[in-house]
C-alpha cells in the first residue's frame, strides 16, 4: 500500500461530485491567533457545513460512487459520519441505516433521524455498532460506507486541502484534527501535490490517540477509548486498515497531542476571540498552535460545530465539565 492509492486527480474528481451540496467554506484570517503565533494564522471553517462538519464531503463522494441499483447504505458512527451518510443517502433517495452505541448523545441521534435515516442503537461500544452494520450488509444487502478507510472518503475530505491551497497558495503549515486519518490523508494528498514543502501536522487528544499509537508502533494497535472533550476523535483504526494508516504514515510531518485542559481553553479562545462555536475535536488545532513546528503562513482546520450545548455553555462560562467518572476543572477565559 502506497500513498498513490489516492491521488490529486481523485480529489479533483471528488470536488466536481460534491459541488452544490457541500459548501466551499471560508478561510478567514485570525488577528488574535496570528499575534499568538507571530505569523499569519487562518481558520478553515468546516463548522459552517450544512450538517455541521466536513464529514459531508467524504460521505457525498462515497455515496455518489455507488452503482445504480444499490439497495441502501449503512455505517457505524459516533455521530458526524452518520449524519453525513444520512444526508448523502437522502439526496440520492437511498435507504440509510446508521448504527451507533448507546454512548452517542441524543442530539446527534435526533439530527440523523431528522434526515430520514433509520438508527440502530446497540450496546455500549463502537465495535458492537460495527457488528450490527456488518450484519445489515450480509442479511439485507446494504452497502457499508466506512467513516475514513475508503478511497472515496479520503478523496472527498481532501477537497478541504484543495480549497486551502487555492485560497492561500503560500500556506506553509496545515494543522488538522486527527482520528482515523481520512481528513489528514486527503488533505495531505492534495497539499503535497501542489506544495511539497508545506508541513502537515495532525493533532489528537492525549486520551486514545489511535493514529499516534499506530505510527509509533509501525502498525495499527488497539487503543483504549476514554471520554474526551474531543469525542469525535474517538475510536481505533481497525485491525484491517487498508489506506489511512499508510497515507498518514507517509504524509504527516508531525503529530501533536493535546490535553483536555488545552482543548477546553481552545474552545473558549475560538468563542471569545472569533465568536466561533466549535466542538472539542474541532478546537484541537488551535490548542496545538503554540507547540507544533510551524513554517510560513498557517491554516487550522476547524472541523465541526456539533457540540452538546449544555457542555459548551459550561465551558464558555468557565465551569467544570464531566468526562466519564472524572471532572475537568474549569476556569473563566482571560486572554
Ligand atoms: C471525524 C472527525 C474528525 C477526524 O477525522 P478523521 O478523518 O477520522 O481523522 C475531526 N473532527 C471532527 C469534528 C470529526 O467529526
């Protein structure tokens, strides 16, 4: 498996497919973060997508690639991918069944149902949801749309990188939230094709950073899933990872890990300095800004806005938040 498994041509083709349904999001300069970093810093606002995250891009591209006569689609998801698949399936008039664990918050389940998809809430883990999705493939002839490890998904997410490179051709560093690596791999393919010297930095939370552990071990390894403010970055790479591990291994220049306290603070920073509502996973790039190796102008991908608003309100008012059995101490924002 080499990085050539997805090419710039695939990303360019994906852009034509998703045009009109996914938004070409703005890249806005941040005066505050530019001052902090001592260089130009821009924010790529994927939080403005119709479903509240960039996952719409890969889902639209993957669903569009299914052959005529496809009976329907299924996936397992912690929320955002399921919403993307539900959105893309509805546009094609396809049945969609999204399998989730009982840990997925009610607001995310409700948003998926509102798009007309069926939901199956099964057990307490991603693995159980994946097993149900696999059974739907075998028994009902549905097609699985993986959350990251598929060429169409990687190419779709890569359109984010294409847009950044067009809007900021001199970009020197892109900071990308990193979980299964579909987004980082896609951006890497697009970025390095047009600007080979640019740095690609993946950012994960300290708790359960699957790609970081895999790169360190030289192969995907199991990681413990722990409650995190960056809930959308949870889950493993899968033991049979075909694509994103190899691509991220080849294309990422660095992986930075950030603490829960740093994510909390970055969510406050985006809110008070830029008036942006970002979920924890989307704020990790801002959290890593002062620690990542930077070159030239920087673009930070703000990946989504699908945050539980009660937790968000607690964070912006400086109150403590629950993370499983633990409590994360809060503090009131002061620049
Ligand atoms: C899925 C997701 C990510 C991580 O994307 P991967 O392709 O799995 O690395 C980051 N942020 C948000 C908001 C997400 O939903």
